[in-house]
């Protein structure tokens, strides 16, 4: 039964939290080890899921109260241990051991490099942002970016929408999404392709052959070499967050990324706490 599984998971996490320190005294040596705060954060997440419509279609309020209590405890423990929001969202990935990272998967080469290939064409791009995510980032002023389908034939409206889409977004959009016209993120200035500063595009190209339905290919190209590039990814946008910008393209290609992956951040603890507070009527806390 689901309830029995949840109860056992919570019991295990409570025992772990009781036995573990909130932080280790020698951070340089023990960084990455599971802490009391990490155990409490995972517990809060598990109970949030258990209270959510996925497991709680009848919206039983006692589950939300249990999740609220757990996530408030996780928030308090994290704050008391010195965790907090990191000032620069983009650099959360690149400033290792920053105060926002509660639980982390450390990557290093050799030994444990990240299996995270560089941005390129074809089937390798298995992690691409789709439209709902792309529209989920607000504009600079915090207002939502919404497309009015009733004005889709208005060229002036379309031009303004695209201008807002690419140039008037929350900074987190640019830290997360890679799109056409952005310089390629690599430290390699001498590579044959994918050089530092070289821009990358996804375009339709006429191939001069095939039937009427197959005369263009959607392809990824570099602005300096339109003969290069294979079949592009599905959406024309790519994942930028977490790319190892210090690695040469050749190293990125064979999975030598050393960028750590934050599994749990302080921000997630706050979001979980806020959602539970909202569902239990504590809207002022949310």
C-alpha cells in the first residue's frame, strides 16, 4: 500500500535526520555527504507528493498539514544551518559549495564526470525545453509572457511578441535556455567547430531534392559554416543550465563535464514550504 511505503520512507528519513549533523565541521573534506537538512528536505518533498492530487485525489487536508509541518521543519533547519538563497541564479551551477546547495551530485574528471553532452544537432539532444516551459519564464517586469492566438495574423503583434520573447525576459530564461544567435558556450578558441564565441542557429534550408513535402531540412548550423550541421533538435531550443563552460568542445563531446548537479537547493525547500502553507490556509507564509 502507498500509505505503508510513505510511512516507511518517513521513518527512515526521521532516523537519518536524528543521526546526521546539520552540517559537517570540515566542509572541504565532507562536502557532498548527506546531512540532517538533506534528510528533512527529502522528507518534506515526499510528504508534499503524498498530499498532492497524484496521491490525494480527495484532497485530504490532514496530509497537507503533515506536509506543511515537515517542510516548515526543513526550512527552519536549513536556515539555522546557514543555508540561504544564492544571489546569482546563473552561477548556482558554477560556484561550487555555495550556500543554496543542500544536496549535490559532485562531478569530476576523471572518476565521475557528468554524462552531459554539449549542444549539438540530432538525436543527442535528448533534453530540450518545450513551449510551456519557454513561456513559463516571465518578462523582466514580472508580468507573464502570453500569446494571444486571436492576433496571430497581426504582423505588428507577432513582431512585438518575438521581441519580448527573446529580449525582454527574466534573467533566469537566459541562464536556462540556449537559442539561436547565442554564442556557443565553450572555452575552446581553436576548435574546428563549436568555437568560443561562435553563434549557433537552427534554420530551414532548401535541399534541392525530394518531393514537394521534403524539400527543406530543419538543421543546426554554425554561422561561420552553413555547410556544417545535421538534423536539428525538435524545438530549436536547447538546455543551457549546467553546461560546463570551462571545457573545450572535444571534452564536452566525450562527457568530461565537471559541473556539479544540485539535487536539492534551498529554493526548493522554500517552494515546497510555500505550497504547503498555501494549501493549509497559511497564505501569509506562502
